[in-house]
């Protein structure tokens, strides 16, 4: 079991920090800001050896140069399909990232949609999915089509139900608020919202969730459930004939609801 803790950054980002068993070495995922990571490393007596990034947005890579300035031996992994400075290894689907000091190995998945070259890391029962899949939601389509994003999410949906979903933002309550518009009668969703509200009231993260819970409650993974299909058809005023169309309608619905 990996030792993973959040380093909060900006208003709602989580930079995930992995510690090795000796408590001396650390890896981080999507360090948008160096300062809070440097502070945590110093307080915990950790040396940064590894940086994993999922996509090129500044709130995910903005801290990389500051971290390697402080830890010049740190190795940086990231997507082959995006322009990101300072990458040591450029990854695409099928690549493996072996991190023996953390007893971990991750597989790389291409998950385009939020950005064109977005990747995810899967292994050791965890998923680092950046801004592709969120707890209760999914990333906006900045550089991809609904078809691409739906295909990416269907790849993630095939992972085991007990996979821990480490996304990069605390957007959960807003996401679940929208999810209730799509599925007002989904009991699992209502129970989840109550539990996640209680977490936030105690100042705790709602992340990680599990993929099993996402499959029960996240409308963006439920593009083939009759309740979601009919809500999406009602929103868009036409018959929707495939999962990408249903996904696209729900994504468009959420975008228009909050703009
Ligand atoms: Zn992003
Ligand atoms: Fe982000």
C-alpha cells in the first residue's frame, strides 16, 4: 500500500506526495506550485527523487522547475504528446514507470480530452488521473472532442472497482451538485453527497474516491445508464444514439450550467 498524502496548492489543487517506506524519499504528482511541496519536504526531512505529471497546464507543471532547482537529481516523467519543459522521460500508452524505491510500478494510459496529450498513471491499486476524471465529475474539454474524452473515461472505467482515484482538484461537492440534476433519484449519489459534505465540514479531502463509487455516482462514467441517457436526451431535445453523444450532452449541460 503506497503512502500517499495531499499537498494542497492554489485554491483547490492537490499535489499528491508519495513517501518511501524509509520515510526519506518522496515523489510528487502534478506539482503546480513548488513552494508548498518544498515546505512539506523540508518539514518531513524528505528528498524529492521523482516527479510525475499528467498534462501541461500550469496548475500541474508550474512547480517543476523550482523543484528540480532544489533537487537536481529528481527525475521527471510526463506525456510525450505535450510540450513540457524539463521532462526526463516522455511517456505514452503502454509505457511503464518503475519506481523501485517506492516499491511501485505504474502503467501509462493515454487519456486525451481535457488536453490532447493527457496521460494517467495506474498501478498499486491507485490511479493518478490529473484533470481527466474527477471525484463526481470530469475535466473540461479544452483540447479534445466528446468522442475522445468518452473513450478515455471508458478506459478508466475498466479498472478494478477498488482502484483509488487520485484526481488533482477538490471539485467534488460542486460536481455532485450537478450530478443530482442529471440523476435526482440516484440513492448512491445522495448518500455520497452527504458523506462528502461531512468530510468537507471537517476540513478533510474528499479525494481519493474509489472507481466503484465513481461508477455508481459520476454521470460522466454513466453514459450508458438509462437514467443518464434519458436526462441527456431531455436536456438536448433529441435522441442520442451512442455513449459519446450522451457524454457530450452531459458535458455541455454542465458547461452551460456554470458559465
Ligand atoms: Zn488541467
Ligand atoms: Fe488542473
